[in-house]
C-alpha cells in the first residue's frame, strides 16, 4: 500500500469526522434523527471527499519537496542554519520572560514575534558568516565541515560513457564530490537497453564506468535526485540543476558546452583538458615516429604520438610502416586538436 493511499484514507476519516461535526452544528441538534441526518450525512460525505482529495497535498507532497530541498543544501549551510535557529530561539526565550509581563494583548503577541524574528536572524547570520563564526571556535569545528566545502561536480551522460573521467578521478585532481543525477542514470539505462548494438554497448560501458568510479575514485560519487522543474531534455535538466546548485558540469559534449556557457553555467570539458595536458612540441624539435598511413597530399606520411596527436610527415610516404627520426617544422592548433608537421631527417629502421 503506497503512502499516498494511506494518507488519503486518513484524510477521508479525519475530514469526514470534521464534516460530521459541522453537520451537527448545522442541524442545531446533537440528537440523531431523520431530520438531523439530512444535514449530517451530506456534510460528512463532502468532508470525507475533500479529505481524500487534498490529503497528499498536505502530507506527502510537502514532505517530498522538503526532502529534495534538503538534499540540495550543502552540509555546512545546513549545520549553520540549525545552529543559528537554535541560538535565535534561545535568545527569544530569554526575552520572552520580561515580554510576558506586558499587559494584554502585547504579552501574548510579542513573545511570538520575537521567536520568529530572532529565529530568522539566527539562521541568516550563521549561514552568511559561518566560516568566520566557526573559526572563532578553533580549527577542529571548521575541519568538521571542510570535507564538504568543495563544490560538487555534475557528470553528464557523454563524459561517463567516454570513461576518461574515471582515470582522472583516480589521480586526485578532482577535489569535490561527483554527482550523477537520477535522470542521467536513467538515460544510461535507456541507452543500455537500446536495440541498436552500438548504442547498447555504449550504455553498458557507461554503467560499468560509473560502477568503477564509485569503487576507485578518491572522492565520493553519488546518485542524487535533483529537481529540474519543468525541463524535459536531459541537457536542459542538467543545466537547470547546475544553476540551482551553483556547481560546474563535467562533459565532452560540444552542444551542452555551448548551451551551458550561454546561461552562465561553468563547464569542465574533458577534451579541453586533454589538449591542455598534451606535451609541448616546438619547431626544430626531433621526434621518433612510426609512419602508419599515407597523407592527403602527395608524398605525405602520417604518424601519431602516444597521446593521439597526428604528425604529418612531408616526403614520409616512402617510409610507410617504418620508424624514422623527424624534425618538427610547424605546429598548428585547431578546434579539433593539435596538428604537427615534420620532415624526415634521413634515419629510419
């Protein structure tokens, strides 16, 4: 039996009783007879119907909203808010002693107003100045929240399937927790169940990479339920969630990169990172490469560095399937990556 159904039944009973009491007042009698039942039964029935309809909106819906809101609040802010609320209510309780002595109705109203005002002020001050206030009590208290001070990182579907994020996560360069929204996991499962063999393999690879990261990453990798409002597309939901959390998205999707950038959401692109960490090669530098194929132009040969950078060797066709020494003549940086041009220096094997 679902929670919604249980609360609908409880709402039906409670509001039915309330309707019964209203019907009794309406009939202006506490004696059950044919005349009074004409008022009591319709009133109870209407009350029960209203209770069954609105019960989820008074119970399970607010509870679900509260759970989602609490999940999205960083732990340090949540702790600071609770401490601030307790401090504010304590001050309000101390002030209520002299306020109760005021003549009616001020003696009853002012303590309640004080509790609301000081509770709000306590939460606001603690959340806004949590680092400074916790710092007054020494590094131990600050250290309790430092672990979660790093901003989380949202992972999209493409970067999980790509798999390089698993290698990066093991290096320790990523400091904050990595979050995988539930809708991203659902998309991975949908791809893994695709009838197309290529998509199915990609989806299964993504699920394997996610399982591997949860076991081997140096930071937590969590599956989270995030509220994306009315967004329908996965990319749209991801951008909305990143804006709500104030955190970047890790991706290698060019379109998501552009869309998120236009909306002010920071992006960490794995492809840009890969290009940034490639070894620097300067004109005049000597390299040893293996020519594996012909180039587009006549006489050219093509080789690749260990990181996948393409080297176009002029007059390298005659060295096809051979390892030779080359001298770099030019380096071009394109949107697709880096391209190196070189010439043989005469030695081969």
